């Protein structure tokens, strides 16, 4: 038994030393505390790769540098024109400075989520419903800028914010449907009126041409007669200008 004691001690020592070895992936970094102060690992720095921590004095926090996609829960928002809506969004961000992400805030994921929720309510509350529905890109840009300014001291870079869904009350949906229908009717009437105006302008031009050249009117009469005759009608009535029969009237004997 005494002979086996050194072997047991050596095995325990090796297990303990191996427990102080960490392997970080390419997208991971380590924030290492040595006696409470931020420092680099005994071997391997802050990653990636093999890191060896000093026994009893080093502790480590692991941070991912990949872009994080986070859903912002639906928020009850009252727009500037007093319409109550529910809006949710998605935020994309990544850790740029691991030391700040650990030292400046207790939980950077939770903190970023809370900042996104409060900013969503604040920014959208300053917009009217029409702007919320039609100016989505401008609102996304404003959200990204404001959230990024607040998370920058934590070493967090917000790359994009996208508003996903805007849930409207049923009565508001019906009002929007009526508004859209009225807008379609207005456009139809405008198009019809524009067509009538263009047709009247063309008819006016044709009348001026015929007035300058009366023969054109006679040719038009003949063309109309041809079109009517093509319909196989038994009786055809068409107007004849008085100037076409004036020559015959002059030859007619007077009583």
C-alpha cells in the first residue's frame, strides 16, 4: 500500500492539471481572472486553441464572437395617432470586446434583450400607424442606431434590427380594408376621367381636321356605310350632308 501511494498522488495530480486545460474554438475567446483581475492565460493567451490556467488562481468566462440572433417579444405599443398595436422584432448583434461584455454588464444577453424591448416601444410610439406600415426600412435603421449606441459601452455591436410582425385590432383591419377599397375606386374614376378627356381631345382634333377638309367627312360617311352593310341589314339609314345633293337641287325645275 505505501508503494502505491505515490502512484495515486501522481494520478490525482495529472487529473487536476488536465482539468486546468481548456480548448476554445475559432469563434470563442476567454476572459480570464487571476486573483480577481483580468489577465491572459498561463499558456495560450485568450484563445482560440489550447489554454492552460494556473491552478487555484485562474478562473475563466467563455464568450462567443459569432453573430447572435435574438427575438424581441411582442410589445404593446400605442402609436402617435393613438392606435394600439402589438409589434415584435428580431435583433442581430455580436460581441466585439469580450472583456467589456463580461466586466461592464452582468448578463449582456439579457441586457441587450431589455434594451431592444424598451427601444422598440419608445421609437414606434413616436410613429403614426401609416409610417409604421409603410416606412419599415427607416424605422429599422432608427432602431439599430439607437440600440447600438446604448450597447456600445458593453462591447456589443448591433448590426441589424428588423420589425417582423405588426398585429392590428380587427376594427382597424376593417377600416384599412375600407380605405383601400375607396382608394381603388378613386383611382378607377381618375383613370376613367382621364380616358374621357383624352378621347374628347382626339375628337376635337378630328373635328378641326374635317372642318379644314370637308372631303374627309364624306369619306368617313362612306366608310361607315360599308361597316353597316357588312352586318347584313335589310334597311340602312345614314345621314347625307346637304352639300352632296345641292347640285341636284339646283337642277331641279322650280314650279
